[in-house]
C-alpha cells in the first residue's frame, strides 16, 4: 500500500530588522505549499529566543542586526538546536562574512537580490540537507580559501571585523567579558562568543596571548 501522507511543511523562522523585508518573506513563503512560517524576529536576541521556543527546521537570518551579528545568533542557535538549519540572507557579498557564517554552522548564504523562485528552491535544498552559496560570493570565497591554503594569505588582522579588533584590544588590556560588555554595549554572552571567534581566527589558545599579539602588531585604539 502506497503512503499518501503529505510531507510535513518546512517550519520557518524569519529574522530581519526591516519589517517590510520580514513581512515580504513571510508573505512569500506562507502562501507556498511546503512552507510554514512559525515565527519572526527583528534582533539577534529575539532570533535565538524564537528559535528555542519554536524549534524551526530553517531560520532565514539577516547578517546585520541592531543588537549584534546574525552570524553570532546562528552560532548560538546551532549550538542549542543542531537540527535547525540557518540560511544567511543579506545585501552584502562579503567573503569574510561568508566564511564566518560557514564556521558558525550556516547551511547557506544568499543575497537579497535573489529571485523569489530561486529562494524557494534554495530553501527546499537546505531542507533536504544540502548546503549552498550564492554564485555572487562563491568565487570570492574560493579564492580566499585558496590563498589561505597556499599560505599567501597572511594578514591575520584582515580576518577580524572592526568590532572584533576593538574587542581584541580590550581583551589585551586584561578586561573581563563583563567589563568589555559594558564598554561596547553588548551582552556578556555575545562578548564571550566574540572572544572565542577572535581567538579561533588568530590561532590563539588563551586570552593572555592576545596581549602578545597586539604588541607584535603594534595595535592601539587609534588603528581602528
């Protein structure tokens, strides 16, 4: 006997700080068979909270959010919910962000210029367990990976965002996560994630090594 039970729709969380973009995505996906938008969020904190509450199959995540990075939210969601896949959807073809998103566990990185039918197709692919990058960023990322692999990419600082460089300097000054959080107006947990990311990117094992790195590269607060 053939099983005629319809497949369960993919449960979607939509995260974008622009209400018009968010509503557009909700309207696009909710009217398509095979998708069900179960929640939406406008900040990184809301994204994590809604993900934990609704446990969606896929979170569509903007990279830049008012209270932090969508990539950090992706890392938190993936750590708590390994079954939830995250697709970054952004206006910027930034290879640094792509690499960071991949390291954070994102399954896809797409540009907002994507056509509706291509976005739907991409989400269906991610729902099947596939990973994908927008063609506009693929070649840039591959080139950077090649440079890293061949040793021709040596500027360690170029791997850090301006915010990460700022936090690196504060770590080097011996400040605690709590003190840094107060300085840069972020939560302790977000700062902890930033510090882990910075140490990983610079191949440092301990916070104490940050001071030596800063001294070696002659960094100061005016260099940002």
